[in-house]
């Protein structure tokens, strides 16, 4: 597999390339056309094996649509609540101030592999500006926490660039086209923290071929960003540019650990908030996670008190189980495990990592999150 230099390498995830359809995990429904039309899915059904951004809302229907690279989402009815504090538009009846139903808070997690897979390496750089645009427009006004996870727990590229092959004053010989790999960090006992080598910990020092290869200057020593941080966009780019390395792809396992009590009180302290909606964007090239999709989903839901309406998940991987896949190669019978994982959630969607642009997937997922927040109080 040839490597493609990502100018902004491996930013973040999620592209819209096909229309929605209904069905369970045996459904194929995935349009591979260039200009698919919008489709609506029932709250109890989704297109599991497709690369569609099919989604559901808490009590009604949401449209997951793709067309010409532009994602749109149909408005859903508000979800009324019985707490007497806010009406179905999220208005505080005592003060008249409109308050988002998720208390104005969204915790965003990007789970990314450091993969050289051609389609992924080509799509990521062009997708990054769209992610930033979505966070600063669609999610504008929300109190954001944003964290990037590497789907491999090892720092750097331990097989291609171990300490024994890395000169203290140079780059990795196995990355001749990118001399910026920080071999020096392997020779400096104080350069790496335990959290840098912990699966599920937020990334602050990406290392690999065409990675940022620097310690990103996140405020207050945090391993996540806040939406109102100075230099938010630049720091997001820094932590999301994972580059190419040789580690394992364990995205769902990384996510499980990220929201676990151990890391919530340790490496990721302060990130996960009980009263915030959790928005997860997961890409997997070839997953090696332990356990199974229901176990992964249960762990994530438990972190949100078992409330399906507090979690939005979008997952991208190979769509070769679809009738009209984007990814090349022979058709496979079984959908990718992370597709099954995403569709364990009421507000789950799946898509193809072979799409040319991931930005619309993120836009669609963010739109679903906003609709849930506008639908009624949570927490």
C-alpha cells in the first residue's frame, strides 16, 4: 500500500457519500451514487451495513442526507419533558431564557487511527477544515469539550522507530521523507508522560510520519480542548494530526477506556461531564479491539447513566458489506464490527472511510446532537 503525504495529516473523521436507508444488520441499503437523495429512518431502524449517515432522534425521525458532499438533517419534533423547568424548546419557564436541553454542553470525542491506508490518508487533510467549521458554526454557542484519541495506545511508532533505531539528534531512518519524527523524546526521560502511552488518554503529543511531532500547547496541562480556548483551531489541528505509525487499531477499546472511571479521574480528568451530551466520531481501518460491539456500547452508555439520548455515535470503516460500496474489493457478508457498535445506539450512524470527504459526516452528527439538545432537558 502506497503512502500519501497528508499535508494536515489525519485530522478527523467523517464523510457523507450516500443516502440513508432503513433496515437492521442484515440490510445492505447503501447508495454509491454521486448525488444521492435524502432519506429518513425510523427511530427504531437504521441501515447497518451501509455507509450512510443514517440517524435517529429521541422520539421522532431524523433525516440523514447526503448530496454533492453537503449534509443536511431534517428538523425533528421537540421532546417534551415533565420536570416543569423547561418547555419543549428548552426555555426556562421561570426566567424566559432559552437553555439547550443538554445544559448547553457537548463533549466531543474523535477516535482516529494512525493509518497509511490510501483513502483515509487522502481524505483526512481535506476534511479537517470542515470539522473546525462545524465546531465553530453548527456547535457555536455550546460549551464544548473536545478530545482526540489515538486508536493505538503506544506512543510513536515502536516497531519502525524504536529507541535503538532513533538517533537522539535526528529523525527516524524509516521515515526518510519526514525528518521531523521526535526521536529525541525517546532519549529524554522527562519528555513523555505515562498518559502519552495509555490507550484511551487524550492525545497531546502526536508522533509518526507526517504527524505534528510536537507537544501541543493545550492550556492548563489538559488532554482535551475547550471550545473557548485561545488558538482552539490550531491546537485541534495539532492534536488531531496523528500521522502514520505502525500501531494496532483498537478504536472501540480506546473509547471504552477513555470514558472509564480510571481515566475520567486520571489522564482525562475534567473532560467527561455528567450533564453534557457525548458526541463520538470513530474511524476504524482494521479493528483489533477486545470484547464485542454490545460490550463496547454498554461501557459507553454506562458512562452516561444508560441514557441513549445523551449519546450520538458515528462510525466509519469499510463498507464492502453494502450492495453498492465505495470501498474497492470483494463483497463481504459481515458488516464491520464498529458498524454494529454504532448501531447499538438509538442515535448511531455509519459511513465509509473510502469517501473522498469526511466533513459532511461530522456535520450530520453534530446536527443530530444539536437536535437532541434542542429537544428537551437531559440530566
